C-alpha cells in the first residue's frame, strides 16, 4: 500500500464495476481510498443503458430465498451476497444515494420511475464524479501480481493494492464485453467453465421458420420443452413470441442456456399450446365441442384456447384447416392434438453471443470465496459480474447479482 492510501483498480466499467466503485465510495467510512475504473469504451455502462429495453430492470423484490433460485446452479454461491446486500439495499441505494425513485411492476420487477436506463447510468456517473477516477478509452491488456497489482493497459501501466475484475462476459460484444475477463483470469491461474449464450432468442431451421414467420409478432402462453439428442432437458411454461427467425420471449430465452454448443439435427423445442389439459382431457373437450357445435369450423373451436392466428397455423400443420366439426374423425383429432401438444421446432444453431443477454460459464465459482468475492488463487483480486460462472433468469436478477457481489468485494477490501 502506498502510505495509508488504499489504491483499488476496477477493470471494466459496466454494471458490476460501476456498482463496485459506488460501494467503495459509499462505505469507505473516511478511509483514504483511491478508486480507479478502467474502461475500454469512451463512456462506461454501454450495456447498462440497453437493459430492460432501455428502462433498466434494476432488481427484483422477491424474497431472498425465492430470488436465489433464479441463479440456477449458482444459487448457493450467491446466497450470502444476496443476504448481505439484496434488493431492499439496492433500492435504498438508488433512492437515497442516486436520487432515483423506483417502482414495482409485475413479477416483482423493479424499475426507476423515470423509465430510463440512460438516466440510471448518468446518475451513477454523477455519483462517482468526485469519488472515483474513470479512465475511458483504456483497455486492460494484462495483470501481474506481486507486492502490488501491475496492470498494463492500452495507455500505459498502473499499480493497485487491490484489483476488481469486472470486464464482463461474452454476450453483446458490441458493448465492449468480448470475453477479456476470461483471458485475464485464466492468465492468473483461474479455471474458465466453457461459455455459451444464455437468455437468447432461438433461431429455428428453415422449415420451422415458415411456421414462425406466419405468426411473427404473435405471443402465446405455452409450455416449451427442450430436447437434446432425443432427451428432454428442461421445460418452461410462460410467454413465447414468434419471430421471422424463430422464437423468442421469456420462456424461450430462459431455455436457451441449455442449448448445447454443438447443435445436432436432434435438438428441438416441443411446444404445448394447451398445457392445462392432457391429451385425453383435450380429446374429451373436443368431442364435447364437436357434438355441441357441429356446424362450426374446427379452427374456430380451437380459437377458444389460442389466438386465432395460432389456431389457423396449427390447423394447417395438422391438415385439418377448413374442416367442420361434423364428421371430424378420430384420426383428425389425433393429428390436431399432436400439433397442439407436441409441435416440434428444430433448433438451427447454438445461442449466439450477439443476441444473448448474458453469458453462461466463466470463472469457476470453486476458485472464488462466496463470502467476499476474493479469488482463492490470487489474494487481493476480486471477481464480480458476468465474468463469473453465474447467469440469472430475466427480471432484474443479473443486475442484482452485480450489485450484491460488488458490495461484498468493496466491504472486504475496506475491511468493514
Ligand atoms: C439487451 C440487454 C438487456 C438486459 N436487461 C437487463 C435487465 O433489465 N436487468 C438485468 O438484471 N439484467 C439485464 N441484462 C444483463 C445485464 O446487463 C448484465 O448481466 C450486466 O450488465 C453484467 O454486468 P458486468 O459489469 O459484469 O458486465 P458488462 O455490463 O458487460 O460490463 C463489462 C465492462 O467491461 C468493459 N471491458 C471489457 N473488457 C475490457 C478490458 N480489457 N479493459 C477495460 N474494459 C473492458 C466493457 O467495455 C464493459 O463496459 C441485460 C443484458 C442485455 C444485453
């Protein structure tokens, strides 16, 4: 340490890095601390301003024991961080320190009242303006350990007593997150769990695209199951949106993390448009409707359950479009039921980093102390944000992870 001054370097000025700078400043308790954020772009938070469709879904107000379940395999790792600095603390920080009032929307999602991710980024930068140094257009190219951290950058060398690695993942590379965290951490002896896109739309094969294109822009609630090599990997119920390239929407994006790196012809999504009824119940229901409405077209009867555009395409696929209830055979019912409950859509390619909101994989959690975010390999190095092998579901989970982890790192550096 240079005298009593604590020099902290933060490699990456995205959500995690900016939050870490805020926490260091807020909780420094009069300690002499010099905070330096190193950001390769000309302005920090390029991804942050895209969040929540430009509105920034800051966090999620679920109870911590529920919230942690949204982090998949990392739920136990992240639990202490969420407990120490969870949604309530985040909300207080936004309202009291950043001066941004928040509001709660459906599914406990928290947004700033101003509905502006740019204003969130600007409020953070304004908070940091006299509390931290922000070096922009400066890319971290290497880290050497020793008495201090010697960080080489595109603008020369820097030295720090502590270093926070927050250079993000590989998703949305146009925002500056091109996987540098992994290279830097690996060079320091860390294991990188192979990365892939998560929270991404799914591109389907050409044949399935004919179906999805016809319904482009339509959203339905359905149960979606992902099959890899013929085996069901995961099923999610929720909203799904048809698009010209394939499928998107919350249910699809949540499943996307399970799509393997190499997609074979046997990786597909099975769509169930009426999950509330099993096949037998659906058949009974149809028999009843058929006897009650013999002069009605089948497509119109199906429209009672799904949007009429979806009913039309399903009936076309089942080759029953134009048929009336009267004379609708058992074979026709079977074909229709198959398309309603087991419509198969082939996945064309792995989740693309260009479109994935977050990265699955990253620095192995086994090598990071979950109570402090300090590396178990390199004392004084802290790893936070998407650099870590943590990806949350959508709904404010990923930004909350950044905030909780940033707080733990700051607290430990400050010795609080
Ligand atoms: C379109 C979109 C919408 C999203 N919406 C939400 C939402 O509403 N709510 C939510 O919770 N999550 C959301 N997310 C996810 C969330 O934005 C990320 O999880 C979060 O930004 C990760 O923060 P991070 O700081 O770890 O990485 P990033 O935000 O990616 O920041 C990393 C920073 O490091 C910089 N950097 C990289 N390499 C270097 C280097 N070598 N030297 C210097 N700087 C470097 C990058 O330029 C970047 O600024 C969304 C993501 C996307 C793409």
